[in-house]
C-alpha cells in the first residue's frame, strides 16, 4: 500500500459488499431460474460479476478518498458473497444429473 492511500473501514466495506452481493445474487439467481440454467444465463452472470470486480478494483485503486475505497472494496467483495452456495447447489445439480444417468 502506498503511503498516501487512505485507510478504509473494512467493516463498512464488508457491509457494502454484503448489501451489493445480496442484490447481485438475488438478480442472478432469478435470471438463472427464469432461463432454466442455460449456458447463456450463466455466462451473463459471470460477465456481470467480472464487471463488478473490475469496477470495484478500479475505484479502490484510483481514488484517495477512504469512503470511495470502501465502495470499491465492497464491489470487489459483492460477487464472492454468494459464491459458496451457488457452487454447492450447482454441484448437487450435476451430481443428480450424473446419478440419474447411471
């Protein structure tokens, strides 16, 4: 970290990430269910997640304000908040498909 960087409040950043992540995953799961899990829907969700991380990283690195750095860190954290449940349920779905095919 550079000497001039503002110190951020990680509690605030985590709260911003949790709120943004909740909104992101609510929309993402709705889109995946509505599209019946098509690959295009998954690709769209991944693209939006990558954009969130890129915007958050840019905001975090480019500003000197502690408040804006909190928002940047929160945006970086947002897509990762629901990643574990998505991986678990996706693995369960794949296991069910493989088990049904045997």
